[in-house]
C-alpha cells in the first residue's frame, strides 16, 4: 500500500514537470505559434502583459520572448528585468552577438533557427541554446530549447 501511494504521489509530482526534462524543437515552434496567435488575436499590449506574467508561458526551460528590430525586449516570460532593455549589443560567453544576429536574420527571413550559449533557467548552467524565431511585423517572437 505504501509503495502504491508513493508511486501515485511521484507520478502526480512529475506530471507537471516533465516539460523541464525533455523539450524538443517542436515545443519551441509550438510556443512561438501560440504567442503569435495571441498577439494577433489580442493585440501587442494585452498579449505582452499576459506573456510577462509567466503563467502558461513560463514552461521550464522553454519560454517566449518578443523583441523589436532595435533589440529591445518587449515581452519575456521568465525574466521581467529584461523588459524594455536594449539587448542588441549583448554577447554570449563566446562573444557572439546573438540578439543582433536574430534581428539581422528577421529582416531577411520570416522564420529561422539560431544558436548561442545562454543560462538555462532549470539547470542554472551556461548551455548551448537553439532559438526559433518568427518575424511578426517589426518584432521577433522567439522560444528556444537547450541542447543536451
């Protein structure tokens, strides 16, 4: 009886956290699609406010960000300190200007993938991140996964 109770409790605990254990590129694309649909349906101001709350958008290591073509963060589901910040000159640990790269790519392509190193909010370690972005008007809507 104790083993069954513990198993049920463990399953209930992990059911809400499996996203942090295994995310895929499809998850990143789905998150971006969800955010793009929200922005189109509710308008940027309302959508950004919803994203900035985290909630359904703060999903472990996968979360959306929205930036304009100047590199200003307009919405961020897990780090509200970055909202309103100019990020165009930010570099990863290897000196890569990853926001500038995203902006440059968005001016040429409607959607794309890019890679850079960034702190994983789940592991708290610097890891290689693959970021999927879609251009929406003069903004980039992005979400990424960390490579194992």
